[in-house]
């Protein structure tokens, strides 16, 4: 499980908390804070400040351990079976209502339930968003937002959940025939032509959020959008297999789902001063091409092409 969590103190207090939480059941869990510091705990072990999933690192002090345990508790809170507590008896009993139902451009359905009261007073009540893929019968919890009580007082909790499913793959390399070889040569030529093909201008000068990109990914496929980023989170991976470094990043929208995926070429990271920056903080603006995976239900990934653009006669030139 992967969860992106934000915790905003209420009642006039300051000091928000943001983190990414990864959990491989029975193996290891990791918390990455917005400042780039990572903590990991292997099953049956203690928390370590670690950049390699708990293989090595330094022990965490007792007060920090308590805070890390709190973060895990907050992530798990919407997933538990705890009976909700009604503190204000004047509002009556707890009532769960379906407050919104939408269909995405891919044909999936989102259901938003509010855990309200019989006599609501217009306050902020917890909301649970479930996502049901069109080819499956079950809906999964996708987001949670609502007030909770912490050891420091009342706070607004927002969590976005994701799941990774383990599959067993067997790689088989067939002996190519003459026709396969010709097809492979043609495919390589097509890939070269595609790589050298000019990129289109941005769809507009509007700054897109990751939530908008996710909802409009069918319309935005292979198009260039403008994104404003607060920071890059976690360690990179080459998801596309072409040498780009994919990061989980946060946009500047302050919305309920501000996280997305952006792949940067090494040249771009170096020229932006991010290649050797442990914090990777912005804000900064990038132009990125929206890549949609055709073979699976996955969020779109944005491939950064530059931080500046020049458009002449309908042709765009991107640079860092």
C-alpha cells in the first residue's frame, strides 16, 4: 500500500505535516517526509532513519518514534473498523450519505460518502471516496478527508491511497525469424522518427493540477501541459525504461489530490539544479507531455520536456 497524507492543524494552530507512507505487509514499512528524510521499519524491528528501506541507518529517538507511530495510525484510521464517536449529542445519530457519484473519462465510477449526522450543522464531516473500475465488481477506498483528534488537538486529515499488486512474470525470449527482424528494424526506425519528431505547443497557458490531469487524461494524452511543482518526493525510478527519473511530486494547488508522477531526463534535473539536491524543493514550473499507459489502469505520468517554451509559426521549442 502507498498513502499520501497531509495533516493540517485546526483551531488556529500552525504546522502542517506531509508524508508518503509505503507498506509491504510482513516485510517493511517506510515514511518519507516532505523535507526528504526517510524512516523505515522492518517487521519486528525498530524505526531507523534510513535511505535503503531499513537495511542500514541510525536509531530514532523515543519522541520521534511516537510521532512516526502516530503517522501510521492516521493513515490506518480510515481503513479500520472502529465505531465512530459522536461527541455532540445534539446533532443526533451518525448517518452515512452518498453525496456525489461521477463517471471518469475511462468509464470508472467514483462514489463519495459523507459520514454525517441526523441534524447536521454545516460543519466539516468525514468523507470517503471509493473508486470502482468499470471491469471489476468491487470498489476500493481511494481517498479520505475529514477532521480527526490528535494528541496536539483537532486537525484536518487528507489521505490518498494506492495499491501495488504483486504478479509473477516469466520472461521468454523467442528466436526471431527473418520477418520479425524486418519488423524490428521498422519499429526501431519508427521509434527514432518519433523521438526526433517536433513536440506540439502547450494546450494552453493554464497551469494544470494532477487531479485535472488524472480526470482528463484521455483528452490530454500525448499533449503538453504546464505544471507548477512544490517539491519532488522520495527516490526516483526509471518507470518508462528510457533513462528518465520518475518522481512522485506535489503540485501547488493545495487541493485534495495534489500528488502525481513526473519523469525527468537527467539533463533537465541537472539544469534545474535538482540532480544533487537532497530536498528538491520549488516551486518551479515545467512543461510535460502526458503519457497514458494503454495496457493497464494506471494514473497518467507526465514526462518533463523543459521549463521554457518558444512557439513560432505553430511550432514549439522547449528548453531548460
